[in-house]
């Protein structure tokens, strides 16, 4: 089990061992009841969307957009195919929560997609699963077979007259396909290059049909919201930040893994649940929402609670809930260099500011790290990053710029030291000491 | 979206087993009629699984099967990082070295592998057994260090002992 802890869990409640993912176990946990009751009552689409709005569920894929509101954008009068798409591309460094949902609770995702389909009047759906988790893609296909055999997806579901066909589609190694319009292109069998918006997917989505894209965790939350009621879900978290959320904790903690806690939980509590810092070393910085989110130094993050508002006020983003923890042995220049390389490699190349800008950012950070930096490099970095933001089709540009801007801002002295002394502020022999490779800390 | 039906008679049957082609058809059936191009990613992955890598001829044959222009299939094969456009060793090991993994030994694991195998990234051992690659985040950072074997099998918590055991298993 790599879900290592929880407070008032919803998505991970009652999960046990490796067999709990099967249909039978999910049904024993009360699974598919929400779908059954909706179909039996012939619930109106408006009522379901109102319930999701009341839950204040915000998109778990990174942007935090209110899910109920997104669903209400689907046009009503359009005939023909309509789609619900689940985004399990999960390529944002630090994020590994959707993987565990597919692994331990795939039927919650399927039921959530069926309910979403009913609410937005979609007749078809795909779950886009990134190619690196092939074994779990296969598991999801097995779960689909189980659901189909039991009549929870397919034609005329539970004799209600509602039909919904659902399939799995896999990626093959492109971070950009997590961006929702790149993902649609990818399902169409093309390169994953994001589309201009507008038109938004609700009006022109997969194959040009009305489409809603939601993250795996967002969709998995839906059955529970319908069962407990929107308000009860909201109250698990705090106003404007409904529910619980999975946090993927990686880096220098004793027990990296997934933790489900109510939004609004203090960061310090999460750190404690992770068994504290590895080797008792001192916390230096945390990237709180996946590698695209601005980094926060220890003193700022220790004062935050884990919700969209608190992290936003501190100058970062809750994003996907990927909490990357770095201790005092981390060279911030080296850390930024690796992230900048990633964004440069993963830029799809469509927009000049992103394609060229990410290359320049990486070149300059690499040059500083190699001891060849110049004093005006930090201004140049800020200038380039600022000129990428807002000038690209999708947010990969910002995702590359935010780490650069925040690392330089919060660790200015360390970057200056690196340039002036042509070497790291953190002595080389202690760097990566926290990695624990040669004596990896076992699961407690 | 084109209205052309897929073209099962093209060169694929000379190159791939009937089982693989059956899997192609299963993929094609997931998409609306006329949208068979959507199956290209899965079909290329399946062809690679059988043949080890994607030659120009293979890509063209798969494109033919799906009635899409070869260039469109070639675009897919070159855009997505997990396709092998050159032959690789019997075991392709892709190690994640992105930051979250690096903090928990991802870079060290890659260095350890380089030393053990005597090769660098994007190289193959002389006996044709192993190819080593550097990977980006595989959404498994909590289990770092992680590595992917032949795109299909995810291995986590790869301590030196675990790496030794994996290499031994592959040698068997
Ligand atoms: C470069 C980039 C990568 C993204 N990767 C993912 C991803 O892996 N998973 C995901 O759910 N959303 C990702 N997103 C966000 C999606 O575009 C989209 O907002 C999300 O899937 C919507 O679902 P939600 O409203 O339920 O969060 C990414 C966005 C960008 C710009
Ligand atoms: S950073 Fe290596 S799997 Fe995420």
C-alpha cells in the first residue's frame, strides 16, 4: 500500500491490500450506489450539477477550477456524440496520486465518469492513462470489463435508458498531453500539441464534439459527493476549498507516499504524518503543488495550511497536490537546473516564446550551475521568464517560468554565491546526502 | 476525421503476428467509425512490443493498416518518447532522474547502473542485453528510485540490492 496515511478519508476509505480494487470489493464499500440511485430516481442533470457546485469540489488536475461550473458549460441542444474525458496523464513531476486511485479504487473513477456522463449528457468517454503505468492501464481495462459485465457501463445501463460507453486510451511519454487540449489531440491520434482556446472543449472538444475533461481524482470524488451530499463534502474541508484531497509527498521525508487529508490541514501536520524529515535534517524548501508551482522556503510553507487559498496567499499554488520536500543538503541551483531541463525537453515546440525561452532558461541555469554564470544572468532569467508568461497557447510556458522566478527570488543569495564562487553554497560532499540511496529508509 | 475504413490487407500481416493484429482491431473498436487513427499510439506500442523497435517500414505498415498517411504515423513515433526508433537491448531500462526522484536517489541509481553495466545513457551493452535510458517523471515519485523495464514493468524502491536482483533476473 502506498497510501500511507489519512485524516477523515473519502477516496481512500476502507481500501485494503491489493485485491480491494475489484468490483465486488468496491460494491461492498457501497460502490455504484450513487449511480444506481441517480438512475432509479431519474435525477435531473441540473440537480446533480447543483450538488457538485455545493460541494465546492475544485479540479484536482492543477488549475483548481470549480467542477460543477465546468460541467454547466456543456451546451444543451447539441445532437450527436458528447464526451467525458478522464485525465490520468499525471506527468507533473512530484505527482503520483492518480496512479494510486487507478491502482486501488478504479471503480470510483468509473462510477464518477458514469455520473458525470449522465449529468453532462455524454454518451462516450475515455480515460487517458500515461504509458509509463502500463500494468495499471491493464488493471483499469479489467475494471472496465467488470463494470461492463455488471451493467454499470454500456448500453441501457441498469435498464434506465441511459447509455454510456467507456474505454481506456494510453499515452506514450509526453508530459504535454496532460494539458487538456493536447490530450484531445493525442486521443485523435495526433501529436500532443495544445489547441487555441476559445473554442473551449465544451463547445469543440474530442472530434469536434462537446467534451468535458476532468482529472482522475476530481472524477473519483463524484460518487462520494453524491452519496454524502455536496454540503457534507464541502464541510470536510473549508469554505471555497471543499473536501479532502490526496497529497503526493516526495523528497526528503521519512515516508514518501500518498496522504489523504482535509483541505485546510496545516502543512506541519502533513510533514508529521510523513514521519518528519529524513535523517532529522532541516527543512529548506517545499514545492507545494507539482514542479510547476513556485517554490516556498521553509518559513513560509510551515505557516501554510494545505488549501488553494493559503498556498495561494503565500505566493504558490496547491496545483496537483504534489508536495516536493527539500532539506538543507539540496543545492537549489542544481534542483532548478533539473526542472528547467525537463520543461525545455517537454515543450511541444509550437509557440516560439516557450520553445526558445525554455531553452534559454535551461542554458543559463546550467551555466550558473557549471560555474560559468555571470552577474547579470539573474536579471536575464527574470526577463526571459517574464516574456514567456502570457505569450503561449497553453500553460507549459508559465510552468517553466514559475520555478525559475521563485527559485531565484527566494534563494537569491545562493544563486549569487554560485555565480561569484563558481560552486555550490551547499558543500559538494553533503549534497544529496538526504537521497538515502545506499541505505534507503524502509516503509515504517 | 476521415470516413475511410481501416485497411487490414496492408503490409502488417507480413510483419506482425495475427495475435498482435487482433489487438490492433480491439484498439480500433474503441473509437467511433472513421476515427481509427485514434488507435495509432496503441498500435505502434503493440508493434514495438512484438518487434522491439519501430523501423520506417513498420511505421508505414501500421499507418497503412489504419489508412492514415505514413507521415502522420511517423509524427507520432517521433513525438512520444517511449517509442524506440532504433534497435535496443533485450532489456531497456529507463531510470527517472527528475527532481522528486533525484531527491530520493534517482540520480544515484542511474550512476550505479552505468557503473554496473559499463554503459552511459542511450547506450547498449556489447552483448545486446541492456539499454540504459534517462526518463522523466513517471508518476511514481513516492517509490523513488524508480525504473521502467521495456516500457511495461515499473520497478520502485530500487536500492543497490534491488538493482542487483533485477539485473540478475534479467541475466537468467
Ligand atoms: C503542461 C500541462 C500539463 C498538465 N498535466 C495534467 C495532468 O497530468 N493531469 C491533469 O489532470 N491535468 C493536467 N493539466 C491540467 C489540464 O489541462 C486540465 O486543466 C485538467 O485536466 C482539468 O481537470 P480538473 O478540472 O478536474 O482539474 C495540465 C496542464 C498543463 C498546462
Ligand atoms: S520524478 Fe521520478 S517518477 Fe516522478
